[in-house]
């Protein structure tokens, strides 16, 4: 869901949890991201994503393990 500061709110949540990665809008209006860090922090982000920021309407969260990207130094909005 775009227009409710979803990406920026995700960045704030992820950074607060000490995660690295990125988040971006997709052409179909969905949001995509990659996060890496401690398993407990990833689980906390996963739970937050299921509701998102105020006024967000999250219809689904797909959580898929991927290979780590060592060059990621912080969590950012990917354009």
C-alpha cells in the first residue's frame, strides 16, 4: 500500500531493530524489501509488517529467505 509512508516507516522500524537491507515500491502498488540481521529482529519486523504504519492496509506479507548481501550497511529506501 503506497501513500501512507509505508517505506519510510519500514526503514525506521528496521533501523531501530538493527537490520540492514532495503525497501521499494513496485509498479503494481505493492512494496518489496530485503532485510537481514538477527533472527529475533527479523521476526519483530515481520510482525510489524503485517499491520504496517497507521492507516496502512496490509493485505498480505510474503516472507521468503534469501542469500545474505554483505555489502548492505544500513536499511534504506531503494528507488
